[in-house]
C-alpha cells in the first residue's frame, strides 16, 4: 500500500518548529492519526520511536529554554560573569521561551482537532469550510497578501513554488498551489515553511497547515495570522 505524508508546522522563533506528520494510505480519504516530531524549519519523518524521540527532544529544548529564562530573570547570571548575557539577549530568551510554550499549546490543541476529524479527509474539508465562512479584515488582509506575494518572489521560493492564489481574511491566509502528487505537495509545504521561518519581510512565524486535495490537483497552505491564532478554529 502506498503511504502518503501530510505536514503541519508550528514555527516559534530561533529557527525551530513543531512539525506534524500525517501518514495515510493510498487514497486521499484515508488519513490516519498524526505523529508529532520536532524539527528545524523543515519536515522530518522517523520510521521508528517517533513519539519517544519527540518527547526527548522537547525535554531537551525545555531544559535549555528554562535555563535561558532563568538567566533572563536574573536567576543565574551575575555581573562579574564573562558569559553574562546582555539585557537585550536576556529579553529575547524570555520571549523565545514564551513563544515555545504558546506554540506547544497550539500544537497540542491542533493534535486533538486532527484526531476529532481523522475519518476520511475531514480536516481538509473542515478547514476549507471554516476559511470560506471567515470574516475579512480588509486592511490586514491586503497588507499580508502583499507580503506573502513578496515571499514567493524572493530567492527562497522564486521558481520553486508558484501560487495559484493568495487570499487572506482576518485570522488566516489560504495559499493554493497546483501539485501533481503528494510528494510535490509535501515538497511545497517544506519549501514554504522554511522560507516563512527564515523571512525578513515582517511575516510572523506562525502555524502553517498543508491540506492537499489530489482530486483537484492542488494543495492549500493555511497560514495563521500570528502565534496566538488557533488555525483550526
């Protein structure tokens, strides 16, 4: 049986991301429950011990960020230490720590959502329906669409990913890209998420979800407005 992979990525600064990998059978309607792994701005699939490795990496990252936050709050750093961080760096560490926990919370809730719509390709239809019904924040939508088009014209994506359409509303944007198969859909997601994570165009590093519809020959990339938006609601 042919296996296909669909990914959803939560970026949270410092080039890191939480990545969901959804493995399914040989038809778009056979979506199974997701596996969660931690990666650095790209999709990563482990065939064995996925959950154990995921937990280990999260614990390791948690220890590092906890140490950074304690230093930022003055719990470890001393004035005489050669390794003492500057105030600006301490503040950034604290921000990254909070972003990490917000991203982790969002990813856990998204995992629960995926399980609730795991029958068939329910999440693909459900997210399309919710986006269709979403209200429009005209000023933000116009500005963000322009930024996303600039991202597609950047060196990171130019000639690699060509959008059919880019539409933003109030809580998220929907980007449609023509694809021939699931491998191309996954490559599109990987290229876009890396470009988003590395962008210098004032585009927030937020949750991205790939929703491929191979019957229509298109993958929809949903981009959350910011890290506080629960993209599945």
